[in-house]
C-alpha cells in the first residue's frame, strides 16, 4: 500500500514539474573583458530588448575575461562564484556571447543549469561548423565575409588593384576566422598586403606609404604578435592619421576614428534578433522549433568627413547607406523652421503692406474729409458773414463817417488865414484812429472768409474769445443783446487753428442771439465764460432763450438738423467736427434758470 502511495506522489510531482512554466529570467554570459573587443553595443541591446518584452524578462549578466583567466584553477573559482551567486535563482534561458563563453556554459550546465535551454551568439561560421549542439541548444551564427568589404573597396577605389589588411592576427581573432578561408581565394584576384599582427608603429608606417590603387582594410588590433595590447579605436586613430589611402572597417564602433566606412556589423539588429529568440524560448517555444540559423547582420555605414577627404561621392554608395558626421547646411538641419519663419515673414510683409496701404488710404480719406470740412466751414463762414453784413457795414460806416467829418473840418480850418495847428494835429490823430478801426474790421472779416489750410499755432483761448466777442459787438448792439464775459485770470494756451476755432465760438454766439429773437429786449443776455479744468481749457456760452427741447437734445450736432426756417443745419455739425479735430469735446445742456449752455473743452498745450 505504501508503495502505491509513493508511486502516486512521484507521478503527481512529475506532472506538476512538467506543467510549471519556465521562469522569465535570463543569464547573459559574455566571454572577454570589454577592452578586449566584446561587442558592447550588442550586449547592451540584447539586455535592453529582453527587459522591454511584456511580460518583461529579469536579466542577469556576467562578463568573464576568459582570454586571460582560462586555467583550471581560475575556471573552478569562477564556477564556484557563479554557483553561489545564483544559487537561489532559477533561469529560463542561458545566453552565451562568444565561442569561449559557450564552451564554458556547456561544461558547467550539467551541474549548474541542467535542462536549461542555451542560446548562443557572436560565433562565426567556422566555429559554428565545429559545434556539436545538443537538443536544448540553439543560436544565431554571425556571418562575416570579405566579399561585402571588397564591394565597398571597389567603390572607394574604382580601379582597385591592392588590398592592405591591417589589425591583429586573424588566427587569434575569434570573430573573423572566416576571413582566413576567404583570403587565399581573394589573393588570386587582388594583390594582398598582409600587415596583421605587426606592431602598431610598423603598420602605421606601412599604411603611410602604400602604392596607388590600394585600399586599407582594418580589422581590429587588440594585441600584436609580440604580445603588446592596444585599444582598437586608438590604434585606428594612429593609423588613419598618417594613412595615404581610404580605410575600410567591419565594425560600426570604429566609424568616427578615421575609417571611411564599410559593411559593418549591425550590433543593434543582431542583439534584437538574439533577444527575440531567447524570448521565444522563455515563452515555452521548443528549441527544436527554433533551429540554429546563419545571418549576415551588416549595413553600409560611412563617415562623411572621410568621404570629403578622399573625394568620394555618396551617389555611388550602396542603397540604404548611413552617413555619419555629415556637416549639413543650416537649411538641411532646420528646413521646416526656416521655411516657417520665411513664411511668417512673407505673411507679415504682406500684412504690413496691406496695413500701410490701408493707412495711406485712411490718411488720404482724412485729408479729403478735412478738406471737405474746411470747404463746408468756409461756406458756413460766408453764411455767417451774410448775417453779419448789416452790423459789419454799420461798424465800418461809423469810422468812415467820422473820417469824412474830420476831413471836412480840417479843410475848412486850412482855408482860414491863421489855422490852429494844435487843433489840426488832434483832427489828424482822430482820422488815423478811425482809419485803423475800419482797417481792423476789414482785416477780421477777410481773415474769417479767407481760404486757408488747417494750420495749428499757439494761441490763448482767452484772447480768442475776447477777439470774437469784439467782432460781434456791433451785431449784439444791433440785436439789442447784452454780451458779457467772465474770462479766466490766467492764460489758457492751446494749439489750434485760429480761424476755425474762432468760427466755432462765433457760430455758438450767433446761434444764441437767434434763439433769443422772441425774448423781450431787456432779457436778451449772453454770457461767455472760460475756465481751467486740470489739463483742459473750457469755454461756456450760455443764453436766456427757450433752451433745447428734450427730444432734440441728441440731434443738435447732427448734420442738416436745424430749428431755423432759414438755416442749413450745418453750423453745429461743423463746430463739432472742428472741436474733435483739435482733440476736444463739445456738448450742450439746459440751464436750471432757463436757456441753453454750450460747452467746449480743449486740451491745453504740453508743459503749460
């Protein structure tokens, strides 16, 4: 009975073990130290790609310098170290990078990772041909061939006759053993100058004096035949500095150290493919369904600076060529920003031109409008002058009559045998005074009626009001209107067109007289007042007429609105236009005691 139970337990345990999925963990073992030539880009890409899978893979890594520490004692120490370090970790796949790393994994797996699938990479075709893989092993074999390198060599040197091979001994290069098989066949077609394995200074000296129609193929120099170690990129820099022929390489990491270019190992694509294979194994895909395959993960890459040095045109390069370190033009680097900026500038230029055109049209319209306004104002002045004809004639006739009387008196006195000279002098003074008075009336009339452009000048608002009042004094007497003023004690300096502003005040006073035509004679009063209100000078003209009808208050300044049977309705409209052209404001109110009051507000001159 106990035997049956034991058998049942063993069967259940086996079933559970089979059903348990592989852990999503991977151990990546790289064979040499990075300074010895390991494809670090490949390893970094491999690990990053595994981490990016969903669900992600927990990646562990070990880089073992097996070239330097390959004895039994060192290997035993490494195995103990790895065993103890990962004693609590179950791996779903082991990834071996390089031939020596794969040999190490195969020796340790029975003890450390029994039945764990192995994926290998960075193994060339010749090494892979000697492998005896077991059922739980697969990988991607790296194909490297001089054939693709020779294709580029003929592009760089069209009439190529020689190929100089520089770098470390190929027999010691685990990644380029395939070249040893190809070089003898190549020697029958092209003259070979094999400098591999020689010290760096010797290779550099030979590379500086190569004959014409030769291309240089630099593999990698990590150690020469004398045992001296080098940094491969630094060694290439030394050679390229003196080389007299273009240099080809098969490793992308060497582009930028003096090499012109070549078909280089695409470590990114290679690493991603190996990561995808490992991920399929972790997803419980069988190794048998993912057999070992051979792939040439290369791409054409060139250094633009070296192409310029050797006069190589990119038009003859292989398709899909990558060109690094290209010194592009500003247009190439910033085509869209430049095009956008240029478009914005053109658009702005168009808008500015349109705005300038509109501004010109507006200025022209303003000039035309001002000219029309001036013409209307002049017509209005003529109309006002017509109303003032009688008073003007009376004002002129008075001094003319006095002149005539004084002249006749002077004539009689001169006929006397002994004229009184003092009396004659007084008569002459009277004649001159009356003549000046008549001339002043005529001057004011001519000034008001003359046609002149808008001309701004410095004037005193008080003086302008006083002058206009004197001009209308005769009319006020004729219409039996009492004209009084209350002017500010200090000057009110403004910049204005004297004639136009005088016309506004004149119109308002004449309108006030017209409004009181039906008022008894003793009550016809007009008061003119000027005041200073902060930065403004104000004129108020009030009358004792009937005032402004409430329903007409908003229309009094509109064109062609009038309450007079004989009026044109343009006087107040012109007045508003003139005041606003001076930056001022005009408005009207009714007084509480009766009658209307018109206000004019104008800005005072700057600095006053």
